[in-house]
């Protein structure tokens, strides 16, 4: 499962996304943190990214617009999301971070090379339904309780049927009914799944609803099983 990028110093955060003196793109840890949030949560508003990073929306918006400028992120109807290339690049950067966790330097990657790899492999990429056997094996080996397993099963089933990794709910009672758990269990169950980086949950103010979905890294893990 992917590890969230920790907050970094202001000197790292304020560095530009692209250097004007080199052909390499320079990604600060804060930039990659934002990219991972967009990857994991899908379509989100600026204030939601700001809430997770504990920065002002104005501050975060600078980074989002830089990502859009370079074709990594896009904005539609007030919501930000990664482009296909952005998702591909984020997976490369996240992998580099895991392999070089003790390296405090900013990430450096050749965006042209990344685009070439993406274009080469994009024809091989297609959404695959997650195999039931893969999910069953994973659930059997996990330490989740029955209520937590039901949440995962319902979301995976929804993903297989629709291609969408998330569901919207208006009330806690709607959540409890959908996942067949008690209303007073909802908060504890979702906290555990979010802590384990399996399922995220957030309040979508734009739709005045709760958004609950599978982390992309978890979906990719099941797809490889």
C-alpha cells in the first residue's frame, strides 16, 4: 500500500515544479503529496486538498495550476483530477519514493521520458475487473473484521459493475444500510479502513454528501494478485 508523503519544509514546498536551467522536471515532496491525493481520491475540490495538507486553498491552488500547466492535472466543474499521463507519472514518482525513502532530495524525473513511456504503454492499459478470487484471498489473509470486510466487498462489487471506485451517501444511516453495518459502527469502521489505506472517506461540501471509495493503490494491488 502506498505511504502518504509527509509534510516538508517551506524551502522544499516553494521550489518550482519545473526548473528553467535543466531538462529535468523537479517535483517537491509537497507537489507529489498533492498528486497522490488526486490519485487516491479521484475528483476533488481545492478546499479538500487544502484540508488534507493543512494549507490554505490559495496556497494549494498555486500547485494545482502548475500541475494543470504541465498536463498532469485538469479541472472540470470546480473539481481537480489527474490526467491519464498524470496518473502514470504519479505511479512512477510514488514508486521512486518508496525505493528511496531515506533520500531527502527533491524528486527528479525526465518528463519527456515519462511521456514517452506512457505513450508506449497506454495501448496496453485497460480497466480490468478485480477477480473475485483475488479479493477472497486478500480478505482471508487480512486482519479486518466482518463489518470492515463488507465495506470492501461492496465497494469492489460497485467498481466491477461501474468502473467507479467510490459511492456517495447523504447520511450515516445511508452508509450503514448500504454496507449492512450498525450506524454506531460507521465511524470506527471507516477510520480503520482509512488508516490501513484501503478505503478513504471525506465530506464533499459541493454535493453535501459523504464520499467513500477505494484507494487506487489498493485497487492496483488486487488487480496484480
